[in-house]
């Protein structure tokens, strides 16, 4: 009886994980298909992204400012939500200079640096996810291209019709 319950729990976890992954993939495809795109560095299109065109502090500042300019509502307090691949988060944390991630991480919340988490930075609350889109060899000279998404509160919505579906699906 215990083994059967364990197997059912394992199956439910696998099914739930795959369902969440499927929904995330569909939502991500819709968001990434939008036209509000900012390329890092000197790139002007996906196929001319170079290995040196990495996400930087200026890019994050620009995107947060554009969201505020367009009256996007922050997700958490005054912060927008950013989803990025761990490789991109690495690049962001590796940037140097006075405005780089490491300076506030050292002086305001040093534990964030020791744990390796990005946290809140430049108006964006960051989530590192290996599910962020990676287009292998899509840039110039076969450079991998990573998609980073920064959204406000109304980025996605799902509506139901009480006449077609149950009142509370």
C-alpha cells in the first residue's frame, strides 16, 4: 500500500511538473514573440549578436525605465520581474565598475553575493531559470543567443467565459 501511494505521488509530481513546463513554454513563446526588443551591446538583430553583446547594467536600467514610461505596473512593490538564463545572470554579475551588480551586493546585502543570487537589481526582481530560451548558434559566428524577459504586472492574462467553461476553472 505504501509503495502504491509513493508511485502515485511520483506520477503526480511528474505530470504536474510537465504540465507547468508546457504552460510556461506556451506563455514564454507569446511574450518572446513581441516587438518590444532591446539588444545588448551593438547588436541590432538576433543574427548579428556577438559574443561580447552581453546583458549589462545599462540594458537593465533602460528596460526598467521604458516599462515605467509606458505605465507598466510593477510586480512586487516598485520592482518589475525579470526571467533570465543562469548564463546571462553570470554575465550580469561579472560586469565591473561602480554601477555594476557587485557594488550594491557587497554593501547592502552581502549574503546575496555569497549565495550567488541576483536578487533585486536596477528595478528588476530577477529569477534565474534554465527554461529561459536559448537559441544555439543563432547569432553572428554561431554565437548562442539568450532571451531575457522583463515584465510588469499585466504581462499575461488568462480569461474564462462562465458560459463556456466552469465559473471557476
